[in-house]
C-alpha cells in the first residue's frame, strides 16, 4: 500500500513576523500549492531524490539556473530531520515502532524563495505519512512543535511556529504565542476561525525573485534578544494588529481589516529592511487600489480587493514586474 500525504502553502494574514517573538498572528492555508509525500514499505529505508536534490547538470548554465530557482538545498535534509524527530518523539513517549522500513519520495508545487513555507510543508506532509505508516497518534497541537524543531534544532533554519501551525490545522487560525503559556506547554494557543468569514483576498508573488527565505529575520532576532525597546514595542503592536483583526473578521468589519493589513506592513518597515524588489511589489499593489503586506518573509504579498475590476487592474500592473496574482483557495 502506498501512503500519500499532503501539506499546503500558507499565508500570514495579520501579525507576522511577531510569531517568532511571542506575539499573535492570523494565518490561512493556501491550497493552490502543496507538497505531496509518498511512502511505501520496502526492505531498506530509502529517501528518493527529486529534481532539486540531484547533482547532475547539463552544463554550468543549467546548474546556475537550478540554484536561482531552487536554492542550494533540496528536500532530503528536511525529510531526514523530521524522521529523526519523529523517532525521538516516539522514544520519549515510550511508543515502540513496528520493525519495518520504507521508501519515501516527495514533490512540491509551492513556489520557492518567496516565503510560502515550502520547506515546512514537506516536513508536515512527511510526519503525517510517518504517523499513518507506523499507526502513531500525535496530538494536533504538538505536531507544529515537532516540525519546527526539525528545522531549527536539526538544521539551524531560523523560523517560527506560525507556518507549521496553519499547515497542520489548515483553514484559518488565530495563534497566540504567549511566552508563559509556551514555556509551560511547548506550544501556543490555537483557535480555528471560520474561513467563510474571510473577505475577498488575493496573493501575488514574483516569479523571478531569488531570495532565501528566513535570512531577513536574522538582525531582528538579535535586536529582540538584546532588548531593543523599539523592536519590542513594534512586536507588541504587530500582535495587537492580529487581535484587532480577529475581532474585525468575526464582526465582518472589512474596512478595519483592510486598514490593519496595510498597518501590518508599515509596522514591519519600522524594524526591518525591505529590499527594493519587495517594496516595489507592495507599492504597485497599493497603487492599484488594494491593501498589501508580506504573506511571509518576502517575495509574496497578500491583501484585500474590493471588486473584480480592481483585481484585473492589479493583475495587469503586477504582470509588468513578472509577478503572478492568484486568489488563495482556503477550503
């Protein structure tokens, strides 16, 4: 029997990047793109290569183009890391795994290098497959922490819980990463919100942006840990944006929600350097009559649009800078 599991792209709607700093966020799943993991029993444990894992190239230009599109790392290291963490979780909780091996492979349609959480999607899909293969039940609120540990502790990737939570829960989720609660439970407070409450949303991403997700956070983390008051104050304001956004969403107050999306990005600009390419993406969107903020670490944006006419205008304007516009599929 072949086990297939999936995990999808995501977008931070409000509050990010406060999730890595004990803040609050609202996120949605984006089922337009996803990672699929296939796993089946075999005599030995094998992790199959995909195109981005291979080291054979036609020529130097093929190699260079591959790096520009996919970065330097494929998915094998992600799968290795989460298999190790899954095994250690089972050992810690005295769960004895059946003595059997498997072959695992993955594929992903999630655009790389634009902050749509492609790496954590591969890991999340893998842990779901492992749970099914070994018939192991892990509490849903614990899964994101295992996924995060595979990335941060095993691979040294700078990341927060937000992506892993929404890829585990799916739909639309409000997350509270209160420091005391996190210390006690090793996870945040996660509240599902009805996706039917969501307004008309668009996403846009650059199709030729070469950027490694996560690097933009480095200096911010250092300043936060050093007690920079401006950073701490802005993080608190970003968390408040998520709280206000939750209230606006439940009340159907889309005018306030639209304003908060723009405020989220403006607050981000106060504590983080924004590249010209990313700033251009936001500015063109706003000039087209829609709100705009990063959906992740950069390279992709999310916002609200009032009508199809405005959306068409947005599509035309962003196409000029090689940016694609989509309507996120949540349910």
